[in-house]
C-alpha cells in the first residue's frame, strides 16, 4: 500500500511546491528591474553558499554544525527519497540497497541535526523569532524520522508486513506533516522559505562582487550605489515595496530570522525604534501585502507589533499616520553595517535603509532633526556646520601648510575633512601634520578648494547634494597629481575610495589610491621613517571605526601602529569586525532619534570593561561621540596624537635620509629600539 | 497690548472682494525673491520669503501661487526651484530685466490675478533690499498692509485674523479686510525643507511683462556693507552664577534718566555729558 501512497504524496508535495515557487517569484518580480547575470549567478551559487555563507555561519560553531547536519541531511534525503520512494528505484536489485542505505544515513544525519535545533529552541535567545519557527524542529524530526522508518521495510531490514496498516498510515501522516513543512512550506511562506529564497538570493545578489571566487577573496563592496539624477523619470529612492529592485525583494525574502543583526544593532541596543530583522520582515510583509501582526520576533523598541500594515504598491512610510514602517525607524540607523556583517543570508540592510531615506529626503523633504539645516549648509557653504568655506585653513594659520595649488604635484595629498572646523579634530590634524613632517613626507593640502566629501548628505538620503559635492571635488582633485590621498577621517576615506569612482567620467578618473592615516603611519613606520619613545602610559584599548573596519577591512594597521608605539591593546569584547558603533555614523547624531540610552555611552562601557585608561580612535566622529560621554573612565585620543606624542628624532648616527643603512623596523613583533636624544 | 485692534485699510472700499472667493478657496499669492546666503553669497531661497510660503501652506484650503519678478538665469533658477521644492507644481515668473523697477509689473500682475492675500518677506536679501516693495505695492493697489506677521489665524468672510510679532515675543492680534498685503519676518514659522524631486519637476512659467526702468538706481553708488561696531560687553563676574545672569539678562537701561519739562539747553547739556561719559566725545 505504501508503495502506491508514497509516490503520490511526494509528487503532490513537489507539485504544490512548484506552484508556490511560481507565486513567490511573481511576488519578487513586482520589484524594479535589475541587471543580473542569471546564469553566472546560478553557477556561482554553490560556492557562494559553501564558502561565503558558511564563513559567516561558522562564527557560531554549534549552530554551524547543526545546520550542516540538518540542511545537508535534508537535501540528500530529499533527493534520495524522490529516487527511492518516488520513482521506486529502492526496490531495484542493483541500486536499491545503495540508495536506500544512503537515504537512511541522510535522514539519520538530519534527525541528529534537528535534535540540536530542538535543543536550541528549548530556551531560545531573545534574538530568535518564535511563532512558526518553534515548530520547525518538530517538523524536521517528523520528516527525517518518518523517512527513516519508511525506508527500513524498503531495504528489507524489516519485513514488509511489519506492524499494522494503522501504524503505516500513522507514519504516512507524520510524513505528510514533514513534507508539508519541507516542500510546501518552502515556497508558500513557511520557515523553510529561507532555503528556497536564500539560494536564489545568493545567485542573484545585487552585489555579486562581494563573494569570493576561486581567484581570491571578494571585495567588500560597501559603497552605496548612485541614483540617476539626470533622468527625470528615474525614481528618487524607494517609496513602495515594489520600488525596490526584484533581487532586493528576493533578498528580504531570504531572511531566516536568526536575529544576529538584532543582537549586533547599536540602535536596537540603545532602545531606538529599529530592529534590522523586523525591518526586513516588514519589507516581506509589504511585498506580499498585509499587517505585521504575525511577526513573532522582538519588535522595534517602543513600537508594538500589529499596528503597521502595507501593500506592494502602497507607501512604506506614510506622510501622516502609519503605514508599513515609521520614518524614525529608518532614521535610527547609524549605517554601521554590523547587521550586514553578521547576516548569514548576506542581506544588504543598509542599502535598503538608504534607499528609503532617499525618498524621504528627496521627495518628501522630511529629514528629521537638524537634517534639513545640515543639508542646507552643505548646499550653501560646502560644509555641514555652515562655516565660511574661506575659513577652512584658519586652524592651520601657524603651520604653513603647503597648498597643492602652488605645487601642482606631490606624493601625498592630505585630505583634511570637515574636522578643520572642529577644535577637537584640529588637535588630531596638527598631530598628523607633525607626524608627516617628522617622516619627511612630501605632502600638501587642498586648502579652501576642499569641500565636504558628501558622506553625511548621502547617508541622509540627499543624493543630489552628495553628487554635487562629489563631482566638484572630483573636478578639483583631477587638476592635481599625487600618488595617494591620506585622510584621518574614515568617512571621507570610504567615500573617496569607494563611492567617487562611479561618478568619475571619461574626463575625470575618480579612482585614486586612498589611505587612512593609520595605514599610512604604519607604512611610514615600517619603512623606518618614524621613531617612537617607549610607551609610558597605562592600559589602552582600541575602538574600530565602522567606516574603516567593516566598510574597508582595515583592522590591522591601527593595531600595528599601536604595537609600534609599544602599546599592548586590551581588546574590547566587541572589536574588529564586531566592533560596536560609536553612534556617530549615517547622520544619526543629526537626526537624533531618541532611545533609552545613548550609543556612545554603551561603547564607553565596553571600554570600561577592559579597564583601559585610554581609548585610541581613528575617526573624528568617534572622537566626538566618545568624548561626549559624561563621567567616562577613559581618555579618548586619536592614533595620530599618540604617534605625535611618542615621536623622537632619529637615533644618532643613522644618517639623514629615509634610505638609511638601518634596516627598516618591522611593525609587527619587535619593540623599536630607542635612544634618548641628548643634544 | 491691545487685543483685537482693528486695522482698517483707509483706501479699501471693500468692494474688491473677488470672484475667486465664490468657490470657497482662498487665493493667496506669495512674492518670492532670489536670496543670497549671508556667508557665501550663493543664491538661495530667501529666508523670509520661504517663511511666507510656509505661512501660506499653513492656511487650510488656500490656493497658493508663487510669484517672482526678475530675470531667469542659472543662479536664480536654482534659488526659485528651492521654493518649488516645498511642494509646488509651478511658479510664475514675471520676466523683468536686471535694473528694472519690478513694482509696476508686479502691481499689474496682482491686480489682474486678484488674489485675496499677498504674502511677502520684509526685505530682499540682495539688491536694494530697502523693504519698500510691499509698501509701494500696497500704495499702488490701494490695499491695506500689515507688517511683521507671525501667523494668520483664520480667514472668514473676507476678513483675516492675523498675529503680528512685536519685540520680545509679544504678539498683537489684528483683523484686516481682504485683499491685503502682509509681510512676514523671522518670527514666522521656519520654512519646511525643500525637496529635490518636486524642485526639479516644478515648472517655472515665464510671463512677459512691460519693463519700467528704475531711474534712481543707476545714480546710486553701491559699496559693500560694513559691519557696525558693537559695544563691548564687559562682564565682571566672579562666579558662574553671575556670568549666567549677565548672559541671560535683558538689555536694561539701568543708568538712564528721563528728562521732562527741561529747556533745550538743559537737554543738550545732558546729551553732551552722556557722550563725554561714554567716551564718544573727548
């Protein structure tokens, strides 16, 4: 009886799954067109899954092994089950025992995996979604156990007539449950949807360059994509869920609701009304139409679930009242990319948030807080503070900085950033100038020709102002010749390095070598051009700026500089790619969405936990945010300041120029040999 | 303060209430100019005019038209689009050459369009900037004018209830029969953000108009404005509390004296003594 029942069950489940898949694909195709290489994407998908996705999942070893057993077991069991029970190959003489045996193995592995899934679901951490996800381990067990038991008679391990008809029917019923969850639920919106949408999302990802290839690592691909402002018909950002490109919608649908983003999000931790996981789920709700009442995870802090609803072609943010998402949710984001870094499904949260912000700013004209004022200042004075652009160099009146306009060509163009108007950052800049002079670097500055890089305007959604600033900066920069740009502002660094390139034209090549000052100082030290006195201070920790670390992958150089200074960094629990944001990015201090606590306060608590007396930073925003913390236990100093303080002159007798006979000191390893300067 | 003080337009016959009133919508024209940023001098939407537009937008059921008299070039276009970005599909440009007196053209346009309420800023941010334009327009049209508005509270039966801003945050409620010209100053609500999308899509509808030259202006000698010297405020405070009090204190004429029933000689003497005491005369 089972021989006739099983194929019917299996193939009807598959047929339903195909119907569901077509429906799901039609949901995604509501989105705008995007240029995607479909075939190449599909071909690259297995590698993206096995290498890149696994690289993220493997940060949690137990969960990674659990997933390998469960997912691997399921994929193998599903294929083998179709062969053995669906097509009846299990009874064939030659193949039967092999296929059946493999099926037993696969379903057993899946069962073991699902036991671990069940274990994690017994006391699930707050970041995990509940609701239908709580039944998933049972469904996995139902599927794997029933397949295992139903395969036993096929192989003849148990005689075909074992048990009663009732037992066989009961088993078949359990199998129906399992099949329903695994095949039907996969395309009709159950928890297993993540497997179907996730696989296609990896194949058709909007940033294919993110992924590694056989040739090497993927690049980080963190620059925002430009809007076409010349075409009056091109939409300015995203108003409705269907304004996202289809592969963005597909990406939202891939979310597995693991909540790793939620755990990493600084705004969520500060009690601001943002939860990246909920935001992605809201986009899924909007794409299909409906309300968020069925969402079973942590809500946006302070916003109960069930009050928001949307449709694919309805607004995401209402001008008045509520729609799918409230504007303050979008403005809470600091664009720190912690969510993107943690996401095992490679979802691009920050892109989506900026897309929606663009609409709010460019079409609604509704940038909250001081946003409108800052944007007006950027338009009128090329800096966010509204300062006279002619006073850019006032801070350096006594430094006699060479202007590139007078020289035309230098080795290093020092990009100062808007920190020139900030008295705190002026100290950093002075320190950096001292360091460059000590190393004998041939450098110059743009002086009053420099403008804001456009970073803040872009993160606030004002693509028009960003492009206006960027194009004028590109035109200025292209007049001069230099080998590289050095800046102490990671935001300018990121924009110059990763976001200007797209805006350069045939006349202007906007791809330069750009270095953060920590990278450049590390290079100077390694070349033996800097010499430091030994560190006499206390414990030091280092705070990774988001735009240097997660955006540009530079974790090592600042640490190498600190090591060269003789400082042993007492790492915070959240450092490196998991560094917690200072709260200063993405225009968050400008829009200033209230929460329960402040992000920089939490970060200074992280610093306190290390017992450090000093926190080294490499970003003017971080300096400002962390220094604004009341009753801080640690002093905040930029790496350039620490280096400038430790500078000593070249030890006597080692020659004058940089090509001295002394072998260059290695930044990693040995402590630099020091001598007192006697004369 | 006189609540509900009545300002009546002396020359307003009241017979000018227009046909536009019949469909219930309040016709409002806002005069907008090309502003000049105080720091960089770049063209922008003028602050007070933008506040005027914001005031118009606060009127329920108003039909708002934006009106600019001047020349259209790259700079002025970007500034005018700043007003469109506040959410308008179009702006009317009465074409005038540089050096023209825009008042006749504006007056012709207004008397033809017959808006009930005309809103303007106190003074332009560039050019003559005398602040005379609304007055000269009101004189030409024979409409009442109210200056320094903070808000329009309501418009009923051809009468507008206005809130006029006085120094130190005081307000005076006035009623004026429409049509009228009102000007707003910095006490009015700040203008909303100008959005790029509507600003780019908005139409600038140019209308040609007769040009009358401003004959007085070419004879003038224009020099950059100089900052007036400011009296140094010397705070002799020993404690933070004293410094705070000094910073928060209102300007007070502490040592002043009121002279009444004195001869011109005594008055002149008192002024002379004060100037000597203050070190203006030595």
